[in-house]
């Protein structure tokens, strides 16, 4: 086996390729389909999850890349997937499925997958391949996000939405559907997404107050201890029937405190439908 010299995290950067046992990877690249929940019609709010298409080229040294394991990381989580002879499925239905999309699995080709990332202003995907022939070199590709979500040292409301569910099935499916026979006044969803910096010891309390014609019909609340998970968002939702005349109003409040109980952030936002 020969040593490997690999440099640069930008697909356009020059890279010196030296053969590894098994496979040598090159030309990593990444593009994005956007925020996962919006791209896949899961919900209308802005969540801290993105769906990216990651690909790389490979050269096989007397090996077949089918069945090999792709180990990949977005800098927050490291996961793996098996390379298959397949075409890329619909992104929202087949995330994490690695397919040989060009070339031949035993010589040279291209492998790609649609994979989920924890949203950060910049994501560096790092990946390598493992098989019975050994471990390949590691390659990396970087993408800069354009959604402009909050990302700093203090909690902040990222989005607050209120939407009416579709009254008829749609294709692709909308984030929610309500049979008008069962819900003559309609079914509504309110969503709050809050950015949290994940400073250990800080605590965030998020509250939604939902009003129909001035009447309070729901007030869910969530308390989140920062640092307990790697994600940078806290989501809170409420589903309610349209039992009163329009308009409907949602008021969101967040309060972030440090370990001593001192208030760091206190903010309120309001949205109305229609």
C-alpha cells in the first residue's frame, strides 16, 4: 500500500492523489435542496436541518465499491451508509442512500447521496470509504448556507408561522391535510422555531399562546436545557380546529437564562391568520 497525500476542502482546490488500498476518493462536491422541512413539505417553519446532495469520484484498486461503507460527517454527527447499485431516489424518501450514479463499481465512477445536515452557516462534509480492502483517503467539501437563520451567542426566534391545513389531498402532499367533513372550520398548525446557542448551563423556556377571536385556545410551553443535544433549535407546535370566526392569532415568547438564573434574552413575536 502506498501513502496518501490529500489537501484542501474545496472541490476546486488542487489535490495530490496517491493510491490507497481499496479505493481512492477525489473531487468531492455538495449542493443543497434547502431546509429539510420546507423541501419535503413537512412543515412551513424554518428548522435547523438541511438536505444536501453529496457526491465524490472514486478509483478502485482490484476491489468493488458495492457493499463498501461510506462514513460521513457534517461536523456535528458522524454516520454511515452502504454503497449500492441504484439510482438516487426521491430526496425526501431516500435520504442517506448511497448510489453509484456513473462509471463502473470495480474501476472508476461517481457515488452520490442526499443526506441530512444540522444547519450551520457553513457545513463541511468529510467522508471516506471503508471495506475489507481497507480505508480510503478522506475528502471534504464545504457549502455556505443562504437561508440566513440566526446563529450567535444568544437565543433568538427563528420563525413563527400559522397555516391552515389543506382541505383536499395534494401531490406532493402538503404538510398537513384535514378532511372538511371532519373539520368544517378547518384545521390549523402553529409553529415556533427558536435558535439556541447550546451554552451549557443555559435554559430556554418557549411558550405559544394561540387565540381564536380573542379567546385563548392553547398555550403549550417547552423548557430546554442547553447543551443536552447537538442541535441548535427548539421547536414548539400546536394544532387546533377553527371553531371561532377569523382572525386567529399566535403570540410566541422566549426567555433564556444562565446557570445563575439571570435573564439573557426575553423576546415576543406575534403572527395572525389571515
